[in-house]
């Protein structure tokens, strides 16, 4: 369960986790105008600050499984954004 905590039109939106698997989670979507191949558009950047919790075991789980999975998930979303926003 996430709650939007920050918003500035055409610049960014941010949310925090109220309930979920992480000890803490802050996700900020940043938007910027961009020109690519002569066309105006928007770039979207994800800035994520999170803490797994569970001390040393959480750090190991993060390094081995969680961080790589999140990187893969957000990379796939970035690749599909242009199709989703048409």
C-alpha cells in the first residue's frame, strides 16, 4: 500500500510505502522534456530509496535477489513505456 506524498505538475510525483514488504520505501518518478530523433517527448526517471530490514540477512537477500529483481523490473518498464503511453 503506497501513499503519494509529493507532487509537482510536469516535474515529479513521489510515494512512500505504508504497508508492504520493505522496512521503508520512497519512490520518486521524475519527468523532463526531451527531444529524441527530432520529436518532443518526456523522459521518466525512477529514483528509489528503500530498506529491506532484517539486518545482515536482509542485506544478503537484497544483494542476491531483491536489488537485481527490482533493476530488471524497472528496466522492463522503461522499455515498455513508449508503447504504454501512445
